[in-house]
């Protein structure tokens, strides 16, 4: 009996959602986007885990230049897609949220997706699990195109946008303003600490999407090349010290 009731409730919910989506489209068609937004917000309060309702609200907000609300819905959708194990869509929505509102931090979302992917399981999957996208400004395979090469292209073109990297163990992003690195996010960290993780990623894919808005400056660099080289030198020095080797000081070299 209870299973019958649950099934009836599920059917009613699906019908109600379809009706709301149809009404929202009609409001937009007849130039009443605010009524569509209010209808969707009220419906989401009743069904907060409805992906269809949130996607429709996100879509209308983007088309009517309401970036703040669209970004909010993107972040809510990230959690819902993670729960469904639709990790690629979750990552797309997280990336979109950052592009819509450069002030938000995607580090917690990146970490949530990384943990949900279960890296120990990912290691046993086919190595071709990440596909290079063709619907972005710049994309490639990190096995063939290095991070340094991608950064140079972005810098030479003076592009503002978000470079994202996906591998079996990491999900990360680097923000650019007119070709200059201004922030990085990975493994729950941001700034220079995150970039130190990113610079060691040499497998997986990368994709770059343009942003109409500049990002807050967390990493202040004069030259991308010098910043990358300084980071690599610092990491190599730390590795050498951990392995029992230490760099000779200037005094020791003179002696």
C-alpha cells in the first residue's frame, strides 16, 4: 500500500514540475520574466532538490543578466549533481558559477567533487575517461600540452577567463585577468598554495573559458613565466631538502 502511495506522489510531483516549467516558459515568452522567476523560486522552496526547476531558474537568470541568482543556482546544482554522481555536469556548473561571479571561491566545490569521485576507484578506470571538450575557447590533453604552454597562449592573447584542469586525482582552476595569473584553486586551497599543487598536474585535460568579468587578484604577479619558474624552483628545493640533500649556500660555494 505504502509503495502505491509513494508512486502516486512521485507521479504528481513530476506532473507538477512539468506544469511549472511550462508556465515559466510562457511567462518568459510573454515578456513577464519576473513572474517566471517568482514561480520557480516558490516551487523550489517546495521541492529544493529538483534539478529541473533549478536548471530552468538558472537558464532564465542567465538570459536576463541576473548573474548573482544564476551563480547561486549553479552552486546549488553542484551538490545535487554530486549526489547523482554526475561529476562532469557538477564541474561544469561550478565553473559556470565562477565565471558568473568571479568573487566566489570554488575550492570547496572542487574538493567535494574530488572526494566524491573516489580517486582509489578512478585509478582502475580506463585512462581515456576524460574527454577533451570542443565547446570552449581552448582545450587539450595535459599529456601532450603542458600547463606552461597553455598559460603562454592565454597570456599572449591577453585573455580573461578560467583555466580548469581535470585529472584522476585533482580538479583545479587558474583565473586570469588579461592573460595574467590572478588566482588558483585546488584541493580545498586557493592562491599560491593551490598553484603549487596545480603545477605538478601532468595528466588529464584542461579547458579555458572566457569571462566577461575580471577576477579578484589573490596572486599578484608581474610575469607568469617568472612566477611559474619561481614556484618550480621552490618545490624542487623542498623536495631536495626532504630527501636529505640541501642546497649549498653562497658562503659554502665561495669556500
